[in-house]
């Protein structure tokens, strides 16, 4: 065995696998209390008695049969990398279901340590589990754990080291009887597989045979290219299928599952698990009577959303103002050190105003993320998915589409990229496409930044209500569009949805802090890298080419005329002097503003924005917004930084309107119809560039182009209608 002990952590969704991985390694792996959260490979390390352990957190999976990408990834890591030990974390409060994956690992022959998680909940429910008897029945070490507080992690790691030191690196598969109908065929298949050496360099022979009985798509496909025996094995399975359908009215895969659960039940009945006779509904069941109620549940969900926004805007207002003042002071300081010119403009208008406008929302983002993490870890998000399933089916979507929507920003703060990738769990290609196309309509973290700024500018008295209405509009529109897509370009029947509701678990402060910081760190890092780079690029596009000398000279002459007039004012005793002085100073500032606007219009970005203005004006957008919308295609946060740069370079009175929200609110072009039109366009127009690339990879580049063109056209048509109708009504 190698000096470094390799360990893979496997488990079903919601079993606390990633929570234990975090507790062991100290890593900030993303953990949520609903299925499908672990979608990437995560690694960490640990030391026990001088032994170095390399630990891999596998995607959550219910089985080792290739029903989903997560199951294939988990299985491939075990087969290809052959870890010294696999830790299988189980939800001890649902032991029968949780042991299903453990049995499959043991059937593969992997050296396995069982982690019985959530033992605190087990005891609260009046359940007793004899871990020693369970260990003897399975032939594997069993360790009791409470992952959320790190209890049992040291014992778990010690069991891993002990098992690894005993291991001979030769896997010893567990053999289960699958009944008199399947066992004879299995024995014949195993004999043929062993004689031909059919894929036995990777998998145990009996395990391969069982996978053929389960019609494992991945194994069957490998078998087709491994030799002629693959065709013969498929033929044997077809004959067995005909036999079981005729005699038992079932199929081999179902029989395999039945006998596995029968094996599990036989273990549990040997005194492994005992329950109190007066066991009643637990706390989760009582709470769910209200939380998932047909009427009370949705009302509570809306109230929770509104409360999130209310707390975000009211608690975050003060630290946000402090950051705005800090960036304003930094801009003034740089302006006083660096003389007027291009360098000052780049540093102040391009970087400080651009990046600072986004970073000033960090306190609000932190508060919202913290509340979202709390709800996820509490178990409430799974209830939201459960309630929305009934609605989703009406719109031609699958209940599993709820998670991609939520991860994409169904509750503001998500991201469409992991949301779209999460749609891999959908079995139906049509439902998956409908989910991929509509998930970007959600209010992702980037859009949240823009909307926090816009609602503060245009709806300062009720920003929480405005945000709640935006979220509701995103959900409603996404569902309607999904229904239209399922009726037209991606027709097909809906598939059933089954979801487990995990028990409520009070999140720990450490867990909330780790997960919140992970998201906020990503936000700040993006500001310091992507937003910084794009802000500089947008400043260049909004600065060059500069005004021709003859136009600049014309503004200089106007300035000189007003300056000369100020110098020639009559004596201070003249009663009309102060009024005339104020008028001349105002006109002098207007000359500066006119020159700044002319320079911005003359730049590359300005010409693009002005060129699009005849079209965008139909939806109420000024040309400055066109520039910001084009920049936001790279990353939606750039909308805020570009608007800040544009209005900073064209600021007529910085003393009266220091923040971007104040500058926008003071601009008369933003009438109520124009504001509503802008909100709608930002919500529905083209996904960011990274999201489009993800859509292309998850579907096809043709579909990605369809989403790009379709979303821009739909957003403009909707914005145009809102602006034109609104303008007529207010005329």
C-alpha cells in the first residue's frame, strides 16, 4: 500500500457526506440540505498517527448504477483510482434506505467503513441502533457520527487507517442471493465472464453480471467494445427478462432491488434496530403539516422571501453607505494626488467608481447569502422544492427542475451555471432542455447586484416589495415560457417525480459562516478580477477616441467666457451680484457636463450606444444604458460598474448626487414606464457569456444560439410593450 492512504467519501444525497468531509478536512465544500448539491470533485487531507490521508468527496448518489452523471462519476472514481478505503456515510434515521448504497459498495468488494450519521436525531426519535451487530452483519467497521458538529470524525478516520493497514488491496465482493430465477443465470454469466477475462481487469465478475441484469447502460456500452461476449450476455438477459415477465410479471432489475432490500431487512431484524412502541410523529412531521400545507405553505414561502429582502435592505443600508463613502473618499484622495488627465480618469472614473459601485453592495450580498445558506442547511429549501413540484408539472416541467431554478437564483443569490449543470439529474431530455432554457430567467447573484442598486434608486421606500415582485415575475415568466416550449419545439410527456424530505437540522454558526464566506469570497474575487478587467476595458471604450481639438477648443472658449464674466462681476455690495454669480457658476458646470457628454458620445462605446438608441428608445432606454447592457453580456455585475463609470464621467453635480442610485434617480429620463421596462429587460435578456457557453456544452451550440436570440427578442418585445403602454396610460 502507498504511504499516502487514499480515501473516497460516498453517500446518498442528504446523508451529511459533504458536511463530514468539511469537518474532517476543514475545506469549504458547498453543503446544502437537499439532493444534488455536490456536483464537482473535491479533495482534502487528514493525518492520523503519522499516516497521511488523501480524501475525495464523491458526488451524492443513491446507487452505483448509471442512472445519472453523479452515479457514473462516483463509480468511475472508485473503479479507476481504486481508493484504499471508501467511507460510506449513512443517514442513520433512514437506515433501510441508506444501506442500499452500502450493499452495492460491498458487492463491488471495496474496503468500506460505514459512518452512521445523524445519531442525535436517531436518539431523539426513540430509535436504538446496535452498531456492533451491524458491523458484524456487514463485515465492515461501523462508526457512529454527528457530522454537523464533527462528532465521530476522529473515530471514523482511525477506522479508515486500521482497515487500510489490514487491506491486501484485493477486493472481496459480497455475494447476495437473488433468488432461484436469477441465481442460475448469474452463475452461468459469471463463469463465462471469468473464462473470457471479460472486463475483469476493472470489475469483479459477479458485479459485471449483476450490472447486466440491471441493464446498466454504461457497463453494457463498455461490454459492446470489450468483446463478443457482451452480445451473448445481453442475449441471456433478454431471455431472463422474457421469463420473469411471463412468470413473475416483473423484470430482473426490480428483482435485484427487491432482494437487496430483503437482505438489508434480514440484517436489521437481527436486533440491529429497535424502536419505542409509543413512537409518534417527530418534530419535522409536525412542522411540515404547516410548511408544506397546500395553502399555508406558499403563503409562508412568500413571507420568508419578503423577510429576506426586508432584512437585506434595512440591515445592509448602513454598512453599504459606509462603503460608498469610503470609495468616494478614495476617489477624492486619488484625484488630489493625481493631476487632471487620463490617468486620473482611469483610476477614479474607471476603477474606483466602476469596481467600487459593485463592491459597495457586498454587505447586502453577505446578508442575503447568510439567510439563504441558513434556509438550505435548515432543510427548508427541500420543502420549497416539494411544494413547487405540483406547480411545475402543470407547466410541463419535472419536479427535479425546481433545484436548477433555485440554484440559478429562484431565491436571489444563485448562479445559472451550476443551476444548468444541476439539470443533469433530469432523465427526460425534453424536460432537461426546457429547464436549461428557462433557468437563466431567475434572479442570479449578478442580477441581484443590479436590482439592489436600481430598487434603491427608483423604489427607495419599498425596495423589499419591489425585489419580491421581480422574483415572482421571474418564476411566472420562466414557467409560462417552459409551457410554451413544451407545447412547441420540445414536445413530449412529463415524467413522475419522487423526492425525500430530510428532517430539519438546526445549522451551526460555523457552517453558515463557512458557506456564506465561500459565496461572498467568490463575489469579491470576481469584482477584483473580472469586474476590474472589464471596467478598465469599458473605460477605454468610453474614453477613446477623444474629442477633436476644434471641438475641445470650442468648449474651452465657452469656459473662458464664463470665467471672465465671473471675474468682471460688480462690487460685493451689488444686491444682484450673488444671483448672477450662482447663474454663471451653474453655466460653467454645464459646459463641463456638456463636454463630458460629448466626449462620451464620441467614444467607441458612446457611438455604439447612440447608434442603438433609435431602437432602445422604443423601450425607454437612454444610450448610456445601451453601453451598460452590452458590457453586462460578459458578466451581469458589469451593468452596475459601467453605469457608474458612465454617470461618473458625465456627472453634472457630484456634490449633490454622490452615489450611482442618487444620480439615476435625479435623471428625468427614467419615467415609471422606462424604469419598469429596464427592470424587465435586465431580467430576461441574454444570459451572460459563461452561462451561454454552459448551455452550449450541456445541450448544443445551436440551442445556445436559440437561447441568445430568443431571450433578447423576448426581453425587448416585453420591454417595448410595457414602455409604450405605460407611456400612453400616463400621458
